C-alpha cells in the first residue's frame, strides 16, 4: 500500500487515525481466517489502483493494482488473518476475522454511546422571539415573544440537580428564536448551572445558535465567561444574497453588522465560531463570493473560525415553500464538494471528513430534551413550532418517559430498517435525521423527506478531494471518466417506499 509517507502506517499517523480495533483483532477468538470488511469503500484510480476508505476506522489509503487484486481474491481464497500479506489490511480495518459480525459490533458501539447515562445534552430556549424574518425558517414567521419566567428557570434547576447525581458530562445548546434576545436569562441560568456542575463534579460545555446580529466583542466575552465555548452563525451568501434572505423584521440589512461583529473578537476571544451557509437555488451562484469576502476580511486560517454548507430543506409544515427552491441531493452534493475545495484553499474550513455516528443527536438520547420558555419539553429542534409534538413539561418532568412521543424517539434506531443496515457508511451516518423517519408526514420534497444526508451522494468525490489535499494522490490519479458516487459504492439510498417499510417495521 502506498501513501504520502510510502506506508499505510505513515498515512494513518498523518491523519490521526485511532485504530481502536487492533487489540480486538489480536485477541479475537472468532477464527483465524480473514474476510474483507463490509464497510470498505473502494474508489477506482488509474492503472487499476484504488483509493480505499473504511467507515469504521476512518482509514484512507491507496492500493496498487496487485494489492487490489489480492484483496478481491480473499472471497474465493481462504487466507490466514495473520498472513504477512494481510498485515496492513488488518491494521487499517479493511480486513476482519471471517467469523466477526461487523453489523452487530456497530450496533453495540452505537447503543453504548447513545444510551450512555453519564452524558446529557439539553437545548434551552430562553425565548422563541426573533429579530430576523428569514423566509425559509422552519419555525415559521409567527413566533411567540414570551421569555422564560423565573418559575420555569427554578423548576429547570431542580430538574438538573436531580439529573446531575448520575450525569458526569453536561452540554447545553442555547437556542431560539434568537437566544441573545434573552441574554439575561442565559446569564442567570448559566451562573447557576456552572455552580451546580462544580458542586457535583460535572464537566460542562456550552454552545449557542445565534444569528450574530448582537454578537459583538462585549457579548462574545460575556458568553465565554458563562461557559459558552462555541457558536453557530449563519451567512447565506455574499451581502446581497444574505440581506435579501436574512433581514431584520423591519427589513434592514444585517450582513455588515454580523461580519463586523465577528471581526471584532475573532482574533483573541476564546469563542469558536462555525459559519453555516444555507444553500438553495436562489443563492447558489454567490457562495464563492461569500468565501472570497471572508478571506479578504482576514477570517482565513484561524483556529476558532470555520464554515460549513447545508442544503435548505422543507422539514416542517410551516416551511413547505422551501421545497420549490431546494436543490436535489445529487446536485447539492457535487456542489458542496467543490465549495469545500474552494474554502479549504483559502483556510476557511477543514477538509471534509465523514462524521462518526452523525445521527447521535439530542432527540434520540434518553437524556436529551429541549426546554421552551413556557416550560414545554420537546425532543427535536424541528418540532418546537408545534405544541402537539411536545413530550411533556418541566413541571412534570418525571412523566416524560411515559409519553408515547418520547418513547417513539427512544425506540427508533437505524438498525431497525434494511436500507440503513445494508449501507456501507452506517458507522458515519447512523440514520442521520430521525425526525424524517418519525415525523415523515410533515416533511416535503426530496431534500426534506429523504433522510440520507446529501454528502452520501458525493462521498466518493469528497474522499478523492481529501486524499488529494493530503498528498496521497494527485489529480492525475483520478479515473479517466469523471467519478460519480453510486449505490454500488455505498449502498442503496432511502426512498418513500423504504421509509414506509421502516414505519411499518417500527
């Protein structure tokens, strides 16, 4: 096997691979014969070589034509697992013991992380009011203006006191609406939460989703003092596109205020910011100009600044109009790869890398809840606009686990449907968005309804980009024909029929 360092071990070390499975292989009582992992993605290169990726170990390496032929022969030619020829294949996780059940192993690993009772992730919305009037907002335009009362805050703290007896890691996402419209509530609660965590010996981390309009230097410093380590801010293209989509309720522009706010603290305030860029047909042609502008303003190559791209999706009944402008998944996936290449070259993002258990969100964790200002409890951010989707109230939090809606979230698993079970990137994706399975009656359009993440449709192209920028390959190594990710590479995509079958199985 070849790599930038002329050995697989060097390639793995260069990308910080953590081969947790080595000890498992060494001690495995399951048999001595080898087989190829079900989670290998083999992308053809020129001259019979391949770019090999394993979605469990995250290994990425190039194989010669001879190594590729030898790997493919394993199916018909039984080979000892500890054969010298297999050493590097085993190290990278590309080859596993013949008797191993990789699907069962992944399910156990997934459940171990998902149902870890020592970790708690909560979302707290001090207000659902917002000063922006974004036309694609999944919460709709008619947002309540109330703020969280002292009574709700007190009851919430009593709930936390009880839960932190067993929890060792607490993560809170501050959310809205626009949460900074309720900064005094964030401050009041954070002071109490930090003191409680210190008393109980619990590690705390905070995160905030904000439109950035009030996130000036003073506010950023204030948030850091309150334990907020990172934030998400949305910029939907260059100034003209952003201001058309994300104006104040009064119609006033917001782009310059947001960007100048961030520029005032990004150099020396210890708050990490991730810029989310929502993309649809209306702003797709301007995204490179946004990247150019952020580069010109000095945001590139900063440790606490990055950006990522997201497709606009019609995921609730109040934003069904979005389906008319949403890009199809294949188109968006191809575009996204090129945008990452463009942004990476300017130091504005890391190389795209498939995630680990993407679907491990708050909604499917038993300890995961979302608290609204009026005390209602939900599981998912995408249901907060609809009281009918709540799973209880903070005033009667002990009854939440008996709620049928709560139970449907906790009972859901990607391992219960055949499409996810047969997918080679299941260790990356983990079903992606449970909301699209559980509440499939409120989603619309290909982008909004089908749960497979858009990057699945371009994962081959993304891996080629990663390998090229790492120095494993060059553009001259790309196949003669333009490579396109297919179901043969990763597995079948979900369809309306597969979702119906999954619902029937549940």
